[in-house]
């Protein structure tokens, strides 16, 4: 175990933490930045480790990357009709919008200090020193990737700047930044190994994976338009889709990466340490369960009150109804076999691996005591199971009591996140599983989508899709129809990558499906009719479901059909509802966040994104 030295870098106080040998040592700098500090490998290593710290972006120990999907109708936060995702909050004054901007630019500044400071000496230093700088360039690209994806045109710095220079900088067109990042990542990748042996360290797979992701997004932005009134350019879209296809194909052919045979292992502390998970999980924020712990609070805000946590973020019916039946049909298709009374039977296995549903046993570890409790939507009593399988009735704190208003029944819509939250091996309030920013399944889906958009459909496209689906034994895809394949790759991105790195938040923006996704309230479990507390009569709402209670997905070939966006209005009155104002609040300006008002106050010459204020 390596020691910690709490030290100060000139750009801000960096917090280091102890890690076991399998984890990157994030030991910060021990001196203020000076003109000759980065003239040796050891100093560059320290600066690199400090730059990694800027990736965590934790607010109250909460990794922010996992929250983005809660700003789409696929996920919701606790506050009804006040979430940034519903559209009721004032984004121009939003703390979230301001915090993201500030944190990403802090990360850029840390990275620039190392890159610029080492530049005069790098040619004469070791290959390891050059590798460290390549990692830092990839970190900087990550920050700018999120900045352009969130805000569009932003001030762009590749060297350290004074406060005066920072405040006087104009906004650089997003595509100019993208082009720089694509070239910078390609150059950085030449100095990195395909796979690192340290969790939490950047390698060539991530550098090129980020390049392919950025190119895919740029292709979509040109194809569909960027921002409120974005201009489309099909020819330019093809250029970037081609970069995405070729770059991801290199990773597929050369990196040695592969999908793990065990989907669930990718999201637990123990599972992430298996060789198969390490091959798939390309890059993650690394945490530690060793003597000096590095943990986070993500799961503490997502688990049921019954098992000692809170429920503050939930999946929705819209996401649940995106998962296919095991025969490969969508639930509304003839011959699917879907039974609305038993909606979770014979579904894509990733549904129950990602989401807890009514009747599931929630497994959690609270203070070292493992608990297994049945998820119950309709009764103030539920079952608790011991290690031998014996059960007893206990109070269902998610249904009744002073904290029930914060649970998945009253605050959510009947579902809990299971992905990341299967606690058989650590404490729910101090989880140390790594938070994924990229894995190999995404690379396969990037490749498939880019080739489909280029209309270069061949066996490699279906092979990439089937590699992802085959892990969970979903039927193989044989279609060569571009529209059908576009639907399938978008479906796979939702069900495979749900609530990871907020990928659907950015997919919703680049596919321009915001108006469609936000066309209805948030729906959930069927309401129980005939509840009578005085006689202890608590019927199961799913037993009362009618055969007709199957969602529709718009007309065949419609945009709603293409994007698997269910409609519930025909029977919505019989379902749990939330966010009643959601359909009235969508505006295409939300495809970009506003430049924070605090920045405009300091630099009033900065232009604002369309639709916001000035």
C-alpha cells in the first residue's frame, strides 16, 4: 500500500487517496506549478495523478456522470416536477449547470498545466513520461467532450491562462474543438498500451474509444442539427461517421477487448476484479475497499428505505418497456407473448439485471448485515429472508411510515435501479465499485451505428450487434434493412448502457428525440383498485391489469416507433403517474444547456445559447 502526501498544486488543492497495487495511485503534486517543475518523469507522474483527480467531479461523494440519464424520461429524480430533466427548473440559474461548467474547466486547467509544463523537456525524457502526458491529453479531451456536448461552443484553452485571459476568451465553435480533440486523441493513442494493468488508468482503448464516441456525436449533430435551430449537413455527417466507424473498428480488431460473459459482474466490486470484466471495462473512476477507503454515495441515494438506504433516483416505465421479449419482439408486436399481468416474464435478461421490479428480492448489505427483502408495491407488510431461506413478515417502510414519501412507490414509479446496486459484497452506504465511463460493448454499438448511418451495412454490423446481444442469449439479428437496424442499435444502446455515464442523455440530444420522449407524463406501476386498510385488503395491481393495457409506439415507421417510445395515454389513469407538467415544458433549447449566468456576468461579451435570456 502506497502512502498519501496531502499537497497543493498551484491550480487548487487536490485530494489524494490510498490505493492497492491494482489501482492507479492518485497522489497529487507536492509543489506549486513553476516554469521548470515538470522537467522529470517523477514530477510528470505526480501531475498526471493530480489530473486524474479532476475526473471524479464528485458532489457530496456522488459521481456526477451517472446522473445524466436522470435528466431524461428514462430516469427520474425524487423531486416531482422540479428536476432539471422535466424542464421546470431555471437552467440559466441552475446550480447543476454552473457546477458542471466550473468542474470541467478546473479539469482542463489541471491538464493544461501538466501538458504545457512538460513540453520543453519531454523529448529528452523516458517513454513512461511521454505516456503520462498522453494520458493527460486524453483527460483534457474528456472534459472538452462533455463541455461541447452540454454547452456547444465554449471557450477553448490548450495552455495555462491568466484570469484576465480566461475572462476575455470568446466561445470557440464546437466543431473546431471536436476536430482538435480527434487529432489530439489519435496522437496520444500512439503512446499508450491497448490495455493497462491498473484500474482507473487510461489506455489506448479509451483514447480511441473516446475519439470514436466524439466522432459519432459530431456525425449525429450534423445529420440531425445541433442546438435549438441547428443546421444539418449530410455530407459533413458522413465524414464524422466514417471516423467513428474506422476508429471503433481498430479497437475491435486490435485491442484484445471482448464482452464479458457475465453482464452482472461488470457492476459489482467483486465482479469488476475478474479478468473478463477487466477486458470489457475500458475506463472507470476507480475506488478502493482497502484500509484507507475511497467510496462514494451513489447507491445510498438509490436503494429502498427497507434495506437501510434512500430512494432518490429511479428508472421509469418508458425504459422498462424498451426491453424486448426473449424471442426478440417488442412487447406490442404480434406473437411477442407479452402478458401485461406478468410483464416481467420472458423479457430480455438485462431488464431484471438492471432494474428491480415488483416481487424481486432486494439484496443489500447494511452495516455489514446482509438483508434480503421482497420488493412490495401494494402492501404495508413484506417478507424478509434470512440466509437459509426462511422468511418473516416485516413492516414495508417503502409503503408506509414517515419515510415512505421518499421511496420507490410514492416518489418513484415502482422501480429501483439494480445495476450497480446488487449489494451482496459491500455496505450500501459505502460502496466502492468502480463507476464506468466506457466499456467495450459501447465500442461495438458505436461501430454498428456509424456503419448504419453510412449505409455500409454488411455482416460486421450485425456481428457487432449480436456480440452484445449474445452475451444474454438474445436472438441474433439478420436484417439488413437500414431503418430496422437503426431502430435496433438505438434500442441496444438504451437497454445495454442504461444509466451508465449518462449516455442516453446525450443520445436523446443527438437523435433529437427530446420532444418525443417528453410527450407524456412519467408512468409506472398499475394502481391497485379496492385497497381497504381497515380490513387489511391490499390487492395486487398487476392482478387487476386488463389485456388491453399494452402501450403503443406510434405508427409503423414513425419516429416514435423508430425510437421505441411507448405511449400510455389510453390507460394512463390506471397507472402511477409523476411529472404531470413534463409534456408542457419541453423546448428544443434544452438540446444545449445555457452558458451559466455567473460566466456571463463576468464576461458579458460571451453569447448565450439560443432560447436562453439574452
